């Protein structure tokens, strides 16, 4: 038996759902970094400090959810071990140069590791490395989520670079490392520029000013205050990659081949010599190049019994069967909050709903304040019997709610696309109303359509096909959603 590895190495597989999570995180991140330039001059946030507070609240949560989604199902023990080792190395390297003429000795490792192990691994490594180094150096603060996301983008971009070999590859990586260092510095400048030098200067953020005016001031501010440090970081990256890139890439690729993250297994034809066959196997039998299942079928050998446990078909953090009555009560609470947000024009309510939806979709109802409140205070006062229903569609619906409310909160905070915000608010009134009043779950309907089209595998939700799997067994009661 031999293991072969073909194509680019992917230590962490980027599945469609994790890819969508990274894209959503990136969109919110762009708004979080660029709010001084993106906010509408007429919006109230252009004259206050609410926007950075909003994004400082949303970014850590969304980043944690994205890391969980990227790692779920695509992160094995070997990838975890490699991630831990490289994060520790990066955390140890960062204090060696930070604060000295802009020297940064950690980003070149993110670029090389992202190149070897893929975009998903680079994204996770960037976030974990900056988080670990902040714990080591005492650099934990409201700026940390922005640093983690910026470093995650650096590792992600390295994994998406085109193929190249030899000196061309080193040149490509060095150019990318230098450019990404400059962009990283500009992004971090945006997070504190509006508050760093006050008002009334040619470098200051002007609340309510036009985009080009503030962009001009920001570029002048960056050149005057941080360009030297950013150039130092870029030069450090370029030099380290040119000098050590070939050796580090070789070491990482040898490690990746031995770890065999994407190895495929084939059965070689048996040679002329070897141990005697087991009892019950015809003498002189040579197994062809086929799978174990085909071998047992062709030669009548006993195969393993296939056992499917419904509990393994759903996300381990989300119950596979939930109580439909509790779900509708939760929808009623969401309906009340959505109506209040739309009627009173209070964008912060959408941020609260976005946090709750995200927690429920990513970590289950036990992490949702609204679900916990309904379960503890409302459901015991409702006399209706429990009605079991499949959990994965409800999780999908919660994910839709998280996407809509996050988009509404971000757009409203930036003061742009007011008609879109109103439309999203109307949707967040209609959908919970259908669920709570009529028992019609729009997200569940979309989930069923995706299953019929084959986009969502049937194994994700066996209970969707036959809820009697759980109705006929009393081993586990339905959990709230």
C-alpha cells in the first residue's frame, strides 16, 4: 500500500460554507477598517465614536465563528499540531523585532506557511499567531481583533498566489510580502487615525467631509507618521524571504509530505513472495487494485457492518432534533426586536440580533441569550407539548438571520444604502412573523431545496428525511433551538 500526494497541499480544506464565512468576515472587516472613509457624511457616526465600538464588538465574535467554521471538518490532528507549532514560533519571533524601526520578524513566516499549506491554513495561522503573540507581549486591547484579521488576510493571500517555481516563486513571495506589509500598516492606521492627533490639522480626520478630502488627509498622515515603520516591515519581509525562503519552504514542504494532509490510498498488486494467506482466503489469491469494499464483494469476504448514527449527521454543537414550539417562541422575540429596530430606527438592535444569531448558528442554542431566556422563562409557561423537528434546517435559518442582521447593522452604521437597510429590516420582520405565527420557516424551506439539488448532502440531516428516527426513540428529548 502506498500513499501519494498530488496537487497543492491543503492542510485545511476550504469547504463552501467556510469559504462563505471567510468572505462575509472579509466584507465586515473592510467596513471595520475603512469606516472613516466609507461612512456617509450625513450619518451620525461620522461625528462620533460609535462605529469603532460597534466593530470592536462584532469583529472578535465573527472572527471566532469563522475560525470555527474553517476548522470544522477540515482540521485534523496533524494540521492542529502544525498550526500549534507555527503559531508558537511566530509568537516567539514577533517580540524580537517589534518596535525597532518597524522590523517585524513574524510576517515572513505567515507568507511562507500560507504558500505551502494553503489559504485556509494561512488565514487561521495569521489570526492565531497574532493572538498568541499578544498574550506573550501583553498587547491585548481593542486593537487586537484588527491585527488578527489583518494578519489572517496576509496568510490567506499567500495561499491564493499563482503557481511558480524556483527563483520566480521566491520573487513572487518577496514582492507579495513587501506589498502586504505596506497594506497591513495602512489598514491599522485607519483604526486609530480619527482619534490620534485631534482636529484642525491637515492630517486630521474631518467628520462629515467628503471621501477624497479624508483620503487625502489619511495618506498625508500615513506618510508623516508611519511610512518609515511600514517600509521597515516590508524590507524585513523581503530580506528574510530572499535569504531564508528556499530553506524554509523546503522544510515546510518536507513536513507537509510526511504529514500527508491530502494523501490518497491505493492498493498495490501483491508480489510473488509474502506471508501465507489468512484462513478462508483461496491460496495464491492476488488482490487487484481496488477498494476494500470491492474486494469483499468480489471474493465473498466478510465486510464491516455499516452503522449510521443520526447524532453524527448534525453539527456537534447544534442539537440534531429541536422543539418546534421553542423555535417559534424564539422567532416571536426576534419579531418584536426587529419591529422595534425598524420603527424606531435603532441600528444597534440589529447588532444585538446579529450577535445572537451568530452565536446560535455557530455554537448552538446554549450560547444564544435569546434562546436561553425563552427556554428558562417563556417555554415553561406554555402548555403545548414538545414537537420534535430536525435541527440542521433551523441552524441554517439562524445563519441566514445572522447574515441579514449583520449586513443591516454594518450598512446602518456606515450610513449608506438606506433603502437596502430598510429592505433588510422588512425581511427580518416578515421571516420571524411567518415562523412564529404560521409555523412557516423560510430558511428551512431553502435548506430543503438545497438538499434536493444535491448542494447539501443528505447525510447532513438524516432526520430531515425521516423524523421518526427520533420519534420512535426516547433516548434523547428534543432540545430548544
